[in-house]
C-alpha cells in the first residue's frame, strides 16, 4: 500500500467545476486512478474521517465545509505516491503554494483548498479503507 494515496477533490473545487482539470493534472503527473466516485459526505462520515482533528478549533468548520456539497475521494497509485501527490497539490494554504500546484491554481483559501492528500503511507492506507473496500480498488 506504500505506493497508494488518498486524494479528495473537495466541495469547493467540485462546485467550481474544477474536477476534470484536477483529475487531468493527477493523470499527467503519472498517477493511476484506481478508485473514484462522486459522493456527498454525511456529517457522520465527515466527522469520522476528520476525527483526528476533533480537538482542534477548525474541526466543526471543516466538517461543515466537507458536507456542504459533493466531493470526490480517489485511491491513487504511483511510486512514492504520498510525497508525489503532496508535491503536486502544494501547501495547505494556497497563498503559500508554489506556482503550478493544484492548490495555487484552484484553491480559494486555507480551508477551501480544493484537495486533500494523505500525509503518510500509514494514513493513506487507513484513509483509502475509509472510503473503499479492497474489491473496489482496481489494479490495472
């Protein structure tokens, strides 16, 4: 699983019509999309996914944002997937992101930052399993 990562195209990017452009960037960067679906997270599902942040002051705003519209979780595969994807998306705050990164080009602000990417191989494994069963991950 160390060559997989979870990406989520967040509600702001979906709502602004950037889904296809973001997926194009992901594929152009050499990632294989092994699972993807457009979903509208329930509050319970968003709270579970972001439970690690429950004690942080931004938690409720994050859950509200992630349940505000459809998003697209994707299981991606590539050598060194976690680090490669984090480089592709750029800094969490789009104001600090490098030119040409997904967040620099498509994010609105630090919360509405267009995409989520796993921060470690261990979390990638957990996060992918949160959205997909092993039978839904297509290896091709």
